């Protein structure tokens, strides 16, 4: 069966682990448990009549305590760049991280996920910024691991991009 | 390898599993591996078979590339994988870390089970990250409040500017004794209101400022005795009205050096606040005494009253706390004494209160003597020998306000860029009366066009304007000057006077700024003796004013009559231009809301807010202010609802203005005299 390595990248507490749990196990926990290190999960998806195993690398969020080891990205077919829509800075940090990835590994299929869309009243990312990023070529989804909104779509969209490549 | 069962048991007990790398992805367990290792990979005790760990774990598969890289190199030490969570049978999760080593010349992979320490490590990370998130949340809260605060400050400054402008214009006229006194009262009270607004905001901003101690502007010091003397002189009439005698302690020698850490304007506000407090609690017929005592390297200032003394349950902490109010005769917002405390503490001093043995209470503050003694400031700043420091108007010596008005000795050509009609007209009127010529622009772009056509001695530049704001226009002017070598004097007009605002002005290239509302004398002094560059240190701690002052309960006609000093021509012109412009401004807001364009919404709402403020339409202004704040914060979630509120209020205002206009046409007079509010004075006629 076709296997694709997908990395979850982004700052801490943006919801990477929650997105994976929602996608793989259909579970969401309200409590925030910070991730240390890497956790690898698998899920089979069917796209265009074809089964693909997504090997999901949930990599700890970057901050002053933990830096991303680029070696974790080896063999990656695509990545989800996750930002917290209620914390504007996480988007900018995610984009900087994505630049580092591109510098090291070249252009790789990616989807930008603005997570926590259930917290609309705290939303900090201006629509103009979103449009600007979309115009620059980003495939963007507003998702919520809590409600499940667009979670499947995010992974499906990335899987399609990886297949097309 | 020789086997050592004790050592192997110890290693296994510590959670380590060792594997020798055989090449091509194959490993062989060394010694007695742990139980977890057996469960996970079947590599248990005495297990001799070859394992393909890369097939078992995607993470190890990835790490094997780095490990082989190390084994094939001559690098000393080892290569470590970092932590990963390995899923085992029954969805168990085990935190592991792998290290590639070279032992006895053989490639060895050591896998360490971190279950014993992982929970503790995660707890530490969790605490640290929770703290970071909380810190981020607080910063965002503060930012949101600051945005709202700035909007409110700006709103409050505009009508106050108009009021002070009207009083200033009136004071230039030949007035009878009674009217002159009334105008002076108006000038004094509007100045007092300005001080109150600033004081309230300063109290809110004080906690932040208190972290910088002592404040830079305080380092030079100020005379405690001179400040006490000035405040006593200023407040004596108010005390007299209440039948209380206000006096300086006879033992106080004002001529004696009494410089302390602090700045004069805030020292005077501390004395003022303590005296206002004393006035509320001192019975008629008694006395309040202000004095100073020496305490080694400190000076202690006191305000003694002959009231009932402090309540038994009153502690200094409570008295000087934020929003602390007396029970029987409460003051205003409960900020006066709080302001005193944070200011005194910021200067390295202490403040307190106690009941005096002889009766009454003593409020005191102790400040360190200033190390650098500056010459005491002159009581009057009549001559332009000393160039004024162009910081907010309230920081200028009070004596400036007593400058004689009249024609300027030199006629200046001034460019005024101001988008708010009423403010523009008032400043023009004042400068005309002073003998200057004024060219007006409504935004930065128009100002640039005017500058391209003729030469100006001074440019007065409002900061927040549509199309091109004052800072942007200033940057454009400075960019043009880079080749010409000329320097145009540019003075900012602003309601925002925080340190950050000031930094922005410096960065843009302004030579100074006038904080709205400003006194006409300060305006004259500024344009006639313009500065070259903003004094960073002096302006560093000026903060904007904010207060939720209750709007006067009056109709639009009464409001206009009051704020324009009954200038019917001006009122007609204001109503006409508003009715012509407001629909365009409103459409701009509608567009910005429907397009979810936060930046445009902030700018359009700001423009309409300024225009509506002239008519005292408080609810409409509040709705526009909220929309402006939403735009600035980039959060438009409630914008549609607020827009509807604005629409309703604007409709109401427009209807009133149309009625006013119709009435004016009928009576050829606007507003009709019967609309004037009845005089509130109880003075006999």
C-alpha cells in the first residue's frame, strides 16, 4: 500500500496533537497536554479509489524549550503547518518555520491550518492576511479539532496534493 | 562480549536496552533487555535472534540513517534521537530516546525508557508553557484595552479642544468685568477637567510606569517648597469658598533649598490631590496647613487638617489603593490618592497618613533630596528666552497660561492640517486673531500639495487624518528634504501622548507636538518659538488621558450653542458640512464592514466619530468608537451589530440636524434662542 509521511509543524499549543487525535481516533480532549518529542500515528485514507497510509509525525511545538530537529522531516511527503487562529504570532512563527523547511528540503506539498475556529470571538488573524497568504499560493483551512470542523478536509487536501506531486 | 549478569541486570533495571548493529537494518540484543523491550519488540531476556528495529518503529527507521552516519564516521561521542513516544501492544505509549554509540569498536544502539522521568519533565514543560500562554493572553488583553483607551482619550480631547478654543477666543475680546470672570472660570475649569482626565489615565498607566524607578523626568528634581507654595496660592480661593483657611506652615522657609526627586507638575498634583482630600473632610471654620520637614537625606511634606481624623479601620494601604473612596464624603473616582502613591513610590519615596494627636489627620509624603540641584524655574515664562519643551501642554509651566495675549510681533504663514472641522476652524480663528495667516488642509495629502505651492513658517499637523495621516505626511516631507537640505518645522497635534506615541513622532520626524486640548498661549508660543526635535526624556512619561465622564444631558442645538459660544455662522456651517459629508463617511463604514476590512473600518469609523462628536451625539460616537476599536484590533465579529447601532444613532442625529437647519432657515437664525439652555447659575439678576 502507498505510504506517505506527513509532519505536523507549528508552535506549541496550536492543536497539532488534537488534530491528529481527532483525525485518527475521533477524540478531542479539552485539557491541554503539552507534547514532548515525536509521536507517530498511522491512518489509512481512500482517495481516488486508492488506499493510502498516512504516517503522521506529530512533532513537538517549537518554543524556547524545544527546537525542531530537521532530521525528523527526512522522507516527508507533505506537512500541515498549524497555527492557532486566536494567537496571531503563531501564524507568523509557522510561516517562518515553513521557510526554514523550504530552504532545507525544497518545495514540499503543505496545507496551512488555522486551528481553533470554534473560538471565533477570540480570532486574531485578519481576513486580509488570510487572503494575502492564499494569493501567495497557500492552501488554507480554518479548522477546529474540538468540533471536528474541516479536520478530515485538511488531511484529504494534503493527501491529494501529495498524490498529484 | 563477556557477559556480566549483575551489570546487565543493573542496566536493564535502569530502563536501558542495548543492541548491536549488524548492518542492513539488523540488530542483536545485548544482555538482559528490559521487560518493556520484550513486550514491544520481542527482544527480551536471553533473546538471541536478529531484530529489524526499523521495521518495528517508523521513528527508529528514520533515526537509523543518523545512527549509521555516526557509526560510519570517526566522530567521537554519539548521536541521539531525541524523545519519541512508541506505541506498544494494547495502545500503550512509552517515551523512549535512542543513542548510537561505538562501544568496544562495535556499533551499539542504546534505547532508554524515559517512563520514570518523562512525567516530571512534561509537568515542567507544561507549567512553563501554561505561563507563556497566560502571559500572551494578558498582553493581548492589555493591548485591547490600550486601543480602547486611546480612542476614548482622543474623543475626550476633541470637545475639550473646542471648549478651550472658544474660551480663548472670548478672552481676546474686550469683556466687561463679570463676563471676563466667567470666561476665566471657564478657562480654569476646562483646564482642570483636562488635568483630571490625564490624572485618571495616568493612574491606570501608573503601575506600568512604576516599574521604572525613578522616572527619567524626575532625575533633575524640583523644589518641594515652591510647589507647595504654588498649589496653596492656587487653591486658596476654593478653600475660602468653603470657609476653610489654607495656609503654609509659618515654619516653612520657601527660600531655602528644597529640591527633591520628582518633577514640578506632578508634585503640584500630589499636593493638589492631598489638599482636595483635606477640603472634603475639614469642617468649616478650621484650617489646613501645608508644611515641610527635613529628615536627613529626605524631605517630608505634610498636609494637616482639623477634621475628624482617619477612621479607625483605615490603613495606609487601603487609603491609597485604587478606587479607594471615603464612606461619608466620597471623592470622585477614587484615583487621586492612588495617583499620589504610585508617583511618590516611583520617585523612591513613601506616602502615608495618620491621625494627629492634637486632632485631625496628617497626610504626608517623603521624597529623597535631588542629587543634582537645578535652578528653580521662573514663575513666569513671559519672554521667549527659554525655549519651551514641546511636550504635552499640561506639562508646560502653568505660568505660560498667563502670558499676555495680543498680536504676535511677527506675522507667520502657518499650514494647518486638521480633519475635524470644528477644531480646524477654531485654530484658524485663534491664529488669525494673533495676526498670523493660515492655510488649512484636511489631510496629509492636501498638506503636501500646499507645501509644494508655498513656503510656511510652521506646519501644524493633526496625526489621525483620512487618506494620509500626519505621521505619513511628515515622513514624506522629511524624505523630500533629504535632497533639498531644508527643514520644515512640523508640530504634531494629537490626543495620544504615550511614550510609544512620542517615539512614533520622533521616528516620523516631527519637531514637537501639542497635546489636545491645548491652551491658546501654548499654541502661540509653540508656533512663534518653534522647537527643533522632541525632548525624549521630558516626554517619556506623559500619558494620555482617559475618563468616562458623563455626557451633558442636552440636545444637539444646546450642545452646539455651548461649544461654539453661540457662533451661529459657525453652527450653520458645521451642520451643513456634516449633512453633506456624513453619508459618504457612513458608506465607507458600511463598505468596510461588508468587506471585513478592519483597517478601512478603523479609519472610516474614526472620521465619522470625529464629525459626530462636534454635535455631542454621545451614543453615535460610542458606536463609531467601538467600530474603530474593532477595526484596530482586527476583530470584526461584532461589527455588523455595532454598525446597526451606529446606523440608528446617525439617523437620529441627522433627523435632529435637518430639523435644526429647517428651523434656522425659518428664523434665519440658528439655533433659535429658545433652545438655549436655561442658565444654571443661581446668581440674582
